[in-house]
C-alpha cells in the first residue's frame, strides 16, 4: 500500500536486460521485506482508523528512508551522481534521456533505471540509445521506492564516478514522498500540461531541485505562459532551478548537460575527499 494514495500491489519485478523476450529475469523481494508497503496482505484502507493510517505511513516512509540512506552511501562511496526524474505520464522523460545519452556520446559512464507499472518499452528505448538500462515494473504501484532502486543498482554493476539516471513512474503525486537516495529530484513539466500544475501538485515541485520545462518547441502553437508556469513553480519552491528545454529540437540541452556535468564532477571530487578523510 502506498502511504500517499493507498494503492496496493503485488511484488515489484526488476527485469534484467535480455535479448530474448520471455528471458527477462524476475525475482521476488526477500520474505522479510514483504512487510514493506507493497504486499497483498495490507489491510483495507476502509478498515483503518486515522491513527493507524498515520502509523503505517510513518513506518513505510521510515523503512523507505533506511533503504534510501543505504543507496546514498553506496552512491557516495562510488562517486555516482544520481538523478530521479519525476513527472506526469508523457512529459518526455524517456525522450529526454535518449537525447541526453546521444548528446553525451560516451563522455560519461552512465546507467538508467526505468520505472513503469507495466512494459519494458522505456528500458528498450534506452538500450537502443546505447546505455545499460534496467526496467522495474511496479504492477499497481504508483512510484519507485528505495528498496527497488537498491536492488536495481546491485544488478547494474554501476561504475565509479558515473551518472545514474532514474526515470520514475509517471505520476506527479506519490514519487514526491519517496527518497531513493538520489542527489536531486528533477521534475519535468511539459508545456502541454497547463501552467497551474505546480500549484495543483505542490509536493513534487517542493521536492525537486531542478525543473525542466519541456516541449518548448510547441510554445508557438499553444496558449501556455511559460513565465507564469515558472512563477507558480517558484512560488512553491523559491530555490527551484529552471531550464527551458525541448527534447526534440535540442533547445536548452547544453544547459542541461552543463548542469549534469557539474553534478558529476562534484560527486567524483567528494568521493576522493571522503576517501582521503577516512585515511586521516
Ligand atoms: N514536441 C515535443 N514532443 C516531445 C518532446 N519530448 C517528448 N515528446 C513527445 O512526448 C511523447 C511522450 O514522450 P515520452 O518520452 O515517452 O514521455 P515519458 O515522460 O517518458 O512518458 P511515460 O514514461 O509514459 O511517463 C512522445 O510522443 C514524445 O515524442 C519535446 O520536447 N517536444
Ligand atoms: Mg518514459
């Protein structure tokens, strides 16, 4: 059961890249982890008192935070810059990732974790772009959690001083509450969604450090006020950085790549500094 919306699922599946359809590796989370939110055994929401709901939500998020901390420790120990891409469905996350991989052109080692309820489509698109990718199918679950991402990280054999890009399930609500151990949440808002989304879904815009305003190539054809959308987002989160971008035309890509590059250099430098400090 999701602590945010109360959705319930069976167990998530992490799929290993595979050439043969049907050869995807599925495995179940360990038995002790089935007490986690996503179980068939979760009591019905209707049966619960508010106090019990609050306790369950606290337990779920505390448990998630423990896994997120473990992920963060691993990422820091390897100097990996990890981003959690969050948005409503169809904002252009996968397209942006594909274009980012092409633009980086091997300059940085990177890997991608894809989250969707069903299908391996997005991971297949990333692999076709030349990067290793692992698909997590969350079933009825509406977000990735830190445990799923931790398992995927082990399976991807992440390189030191690399970039890890996580595409969350398309959902502007629940992923805001789940820390995956990432350095930053990056929220993608596309210009076809309406200016008011930051006001309607404030948690996501508050949780993010960067907003990519995507599909800007469509602005001439729409009644969308980009300045207004950005001002709404900054009303929610005054510190929010914003890059106007078009994954299809390439507008704003260099600013996005510069932002990624700076984050990667910082993570790598921090790894060396931490290693030196540990020796003192
Ligand atoms: N015009 C335009 N279309 C775009 C842009 N970026 C993505 N698209 C289109 O938007 C649609 C959805 O793109 P995806 O990359 O699949 O979106 P997504 O956010 O990964 O979708 P989910 O994973 O289903 O949440 C596709 O038809 C893309 O071609 C853009 O910058 N401009
Ligand atoms: Mg996608």
